[in-house]
């Protein structure tokens, strides 16, 4: 295991130990680490982000405050700019939504992509995240790849935040 993965596992055990037994904390840390590995291409890199900075998370019926994966607001801004002259209204929202699903590899099975939430890192604050590229995965997880269940490309930079201040999280907008 690389040093970064080992450090992340130790950090997760430390955090989980605040609310559960040592054995349970280790088991939960290893489960989270497996999830992070499965969503990442290659190794991850620890990065200290300094505010002001805004990160976004797309949710459907899944966790907002408990969710660990976020992406830089600039990704959405670039996609909005790219589609600003091509699509309007509902068509534009659908195009942006499809582009985000593709580059973040958000399976339709577990993310209905209804809302955007922001983690707004205030000026002067620093937040440790682990950055990697999103691994490609099938549109409908758990089913074989087929013409109806194609692979999502992934590849966008995403950040795993093991800890974040819930007071920095607010609703950003809708994707429906």
C-alpha cells in the first residue's frame, strides 16, 4: 500500500474511533478505503485547499452532508459555458446533467442527480482532501455492460473529503 493510502486509512481509523470501538473503526475505515479506491483512477494525492473555494456535490436520494466526493465548481462553470450557445432552458439543463454524469461517472443506479450542493470553504480556512480522477463505471451498476448499459467515461478530477464542516455546506441548485 502506498504511503498516501496508508495515511488515509490511519486518518479514517482515527476519525471513526471517535464514535465506535477500535475494531469497528478499523473495519469501517477499510470499507471506506475500498470505496475510495473503487472510485479512483490510480493513486490519490493529498491536497490542502485554502479558502475561499467552492466544491460541488451532485445528489439524488443519497447523502449530502455524509457524502465524501466533491468536485471543483470550475468544472460546472466550464460545462455551462460550453453549452451556453447551443442549448437553452430544459435542454441545456439536460445537456449539463448528462455531461456531469459522464465525466464524474455517476451511475444512474445510485445517483438520480436531482440537486447540487456546495461546500463553501471560507477565506482563511484550510481543508484536507484527497484528489484523484473519477474511474469509469457502468451507467447501471451491478449489471453487465451492454448497449443499454454503457460505460461512463469518468476522468474528471474529484476530491474525497474525510472531514468537512457541515456549516459550510449549502444548497447550490437543481439539475432537473
